[in-house]
C-alpha cells in the first residue's frame, strides 16, 4: 500500500516457502520419520519399565503421544541437522521480543536472534532493531510468513516500526530459517528508517498484486547473504522443511542479478500476497 504520513504502512513481507518434493527429500524425510517412530516406541518401553520407579520420568511421559512424538522428532532433527558456520556471539539478555509473545516461542526467537548476529550485516540490523525499539511479535498469518510495518510522522520522518512472524516458523529446530526471516524483515525496517524503501521513494516497480519488486529484492538479497554466510554457496546440505526455500533463494542469488530478479518476481507474484495482514 502507499505510504501515508502520520499513518502506518507495511514495508514488506515474506512468503511461506514450499518444501521440496524431490525423491531425495522424500527418502530423507521417510528415513527420519521411521527413526522417530522407533525412538517413540523406545519411549513407550521406557515409561512402561521405569515410570513407576522414577516420578520425574513418569511426569515426562505423561504428555500426550503427539507431543512426545513431536519432541522425539525434533530431537532427531537437531542431532542430524547441519550447524551454521557463523561467528560466535554472547547471548543478549534482552533481545527485541515483544512482551505479548507467548513463552513457548521465546527459546526459538532467542536462538534465531543469536544466529542473526553471527554475521556483520545481521549484527548491524539487530543493533538497529534494539536501538530503535522495534520488537518482534508472533501471530498466525495466512499466506505470508512474516511482515514488517513502519510508521512515519507528518514530516515524513520514520517514527516507529514492528515485525510480525507467523507462528509456523517459530521453532528451535529451524531457528536458522527464522534468523534468515528476521534479517529479511529487519532489512525492510532499515530501509524505511534511512528513507530508501519503495514506500518512501515511490520509484519501484509494483507487481499486479501490490508487491514492490525492488523492495522485496533488497530484503531477499540480505536474507540470501545471511544464508550464504551460514552454509556457503552450496547452501544447507540436508533440507527437511522451510530451509529448502532458503537454499533455492541462495541458488538464484548466486546465479546473478537477472536470475535473482526473475526468481523474486515469480516468488512474489502470487495473488494471495498480503492476505490476513
């Protein structure tokens, strides 16, 4: 939407990536599911043998089967997942997470912010969010995986901003994807603050669905650079979820400006863009 002085405008959003359907992906996922089922069966055996002797263990295994299976699956994924090769940074005691965020989402956001700060660009964007008092909240969105919003005063100066992430993405086992998304949305905020966003310049191509192409290219480029720093030009070796979309984004970015522009144009041309925002 157009920028309105003294009002809010959405600086940009990110779409939900689609997991790959390749045979390699299906084989990998099937293998992980099979192992998770085996581990879940072991869970059941353990509770039947030892729960009566250990009250603490009994409490753990009193959770619903679906919760136990999900926890087992995530433990397995965390074990086999490739770790991002990023600079080590000390945890921030007060990451820019909105007070409204439910406690269950705090570990994933905290870990994602830690990863985000592992690159020079990510660290700069993070510090800007903190300095400008921009916090991240979590909500159930429709088509988009997240979005950012900025407000300007009647003089056209940036006043405040906010970032919202879809709850599907706020998981510790895909904290790297969440970190890449935070870089993306923080880039929109950064461009709005410095007056280079499409909503300020009004000099960008607008797709038929209302998406500003150059705005999304800038944010996706920052996202791709972070993913490249984390996993190298070949991307993440094992993709089992939304990380497949990050690999595809990086591949297009490395192919060059023309290929990247076409990739973003195709990615962001869906008529469902902005639904529920």
